[in-house]
């Protein structure tokens, strides 16, 4: 609220004391909403880069842990942070729960609220609470496997609640929903990318397209726009667990899945351009999990179950150049589940599956390898996405152990530390989150840890 508007009825009639009080009131109103320092999965720019700070590079269960708290229920969502509150989702006693943890008070649970009932799971790594919540510092939004999408204030008060599957049609994903919501302008955007029919071939109950991009007004939950994303990919290849990427400075949204990259207007969802051909052999099982990542005019797209990675020029995609918008592509590396991070013209790829534990730094402009580092061989895979912080890369394995590699700016980085935790139960899939420039927050299978002195 602008002070001039607040005082427009008659500034002359106010005494100096009243004017001071009014000013203080206005300032308090402006400062009421805490900053959302880590508003969504992969951070404020969705690139996996922490703000400048002094972050811990080494810890153990009995050293370097500020606190740890059990997390009730089951979930794979990455926490998000506004002020000193962290939010995450979990399936608790059959319900979709949203929890708030007080980071500056030992991680105690500040509140818990529920948005509908959980549905049956489909994969050992999955849960009904795989999508990460998002927050704008005023509201926090949560999305679940059941199709429930809810909005709450930062004090836990529910604002609105809808169910996408009840409104638009059945979930036909073969595995547990994983795409997180994205915030842009005054909207919350969700991508639903799935097969027209169920896994057994039977028809799904729906009123429109199986795959779509939909946006809702943050404050009311009212649909702002909805557009089809039916792209003709075969069988499971039509399914995607990726998260839409907001390109805020251009009012754009990038979506990867169903063998295509599409660029949309945030204003009305209209598709502005697309790149196909990510599945030239029409493999039926090329579902996508690792999300795209954007830097400037370049969008980097992992695909083909971790066997390819492609960079496209966004302006060329919008200009209708299709595959001619490709700047570079590699078919000798990639990541199936972890989403790459980008900082200072470098793309950091944490390999999994066939390239398990191989960390690669690529030049953003050319795609050429700058350096590569291989962690000790292990049967433990990687589902978390890497975090860049203080010239180091943090890579968390599915047993909760985090490897720190650096310095990233060098030509020959080394393993700085290996950091196991007491909660080594399979499967940790949540990504590391920076807090207050001095600490790191990690959700393991059963615990929430805050690392730092």
C-alpha cells in the first residue's frame, strides 16, 4: 500500500504524531510478508544455485548438525523457505498434509494442514507427496498425487482447495506424480503430461485433453487459462514428471516432455514455439523426469532416460525454427532423474543410472566438457538434484549421503567431503536447500536436517 494513498483523505488534518504512526503502520504492512528465499524446487531462478553465503562443506550425524527433526508420514518433496519457515508435504494417515517447520527454533513443527486424501502408490521411490510446494512469501501452495491443489497462508490458514483430476480427468501416469507447480506473475502453473488411456489400455474418465498446461489465480484458485499439450508421443513417452520453468523476465514458460520442448506465453498459455525430435526412434518408454533448466536465452533439456542432453536457443524456438534452434546436443551423457544446475556459463550434470556418480561440467554455449569427476563406484543411485553453493557442488545419494565436489571454478575439482547421516534409509529423493546464507536443509527419508554451525 502506498503511503500517499493511505494519507490521501487529508494529510493536513493529521498531527505530526499521527503522521508518524500512520507511516510506521504502512511500513509494518509492507514488511509483513517474509522473503521467500527459496520459493520453489531448484530455487528462485529454478537453476539449483544458492545465494552467496558461507555454507558448511562437511558434517556428520554427531557434528555440524544444528538440529534434526522427524518428518511424519511419507513424501519426496523438497522443502521451500519463506523467512524462517520451511514447508514440505507428506502423506500422513492417508491424508495429503502440508507442514511448516520453524527453522530458527530447532525445527519444531509450527503447523500442519490437510488437502484431501492420498491415493494408492505406484513406485517404491514415490509417494503421494512428490511434487514440492511453492511459496511467494504470502501464500504456500501444495500439489499431490491425488490431484489436490491447495493454498494456505503462512500461518496455516487454508485459502482455497481444488482437485485437478476431478475437474479435468483421471491420472493415467504409470508412476507417481512428480511435476511441481511453478509461480509466474500472479499465477500458479501446473503441467499435466500423460497418456490418453490408462496403463491397462482402458479409457480414462475426462472432459478434455489428457495432457495440458493450466494456470490458476494465486489468491482465488480460479482458472486463469488452460491449453492442450497433446503432442502424439507413443505410449509411456507421452508421460512426463518434469516441472515447468518460469522465464519471468520474458513472461514465458518452458515445458519439457512427450518428446518435445514447448515455450508458452505466461499471459494466456498460448504455445509460442516447439522443438521435437527428442525421440527419433519413437521409443515407447521415453518418459521424462529430469526437468529443463534455463540461463539467459538458452534452455538445457535432459532426455532419453539420461542418454542425451540438448541446448536450444529460446528466441529461435519462438521464431519457429524448430530443431534449427538447437545450439548443441550430446548423446554420450545426461541424467535421467537429477535436474542439472547452471551457474556462470557452466552446466553441472549429476549422472545416474548408467553414469551413476559421474559429475560433468559443460560449457553452456558449446556443450563441451570442461571437466568430469567420478565418485567412488557404488550401488546407491542418485535421485536428488545437485546444488551449487559457494563454488562447490552438493550431490545427495538415495541413502542420504551428500558428496561435496569443488572448487567448481577450477579445472580439476576434487572430492571435498563425504557426509553420511544417521537416516540412511532408502530412498532420499529431496534436494538440498540453502538457508540464511549459513546453513543447508536436507529432507531424508524420515528426517529433516539443518546442517551448519
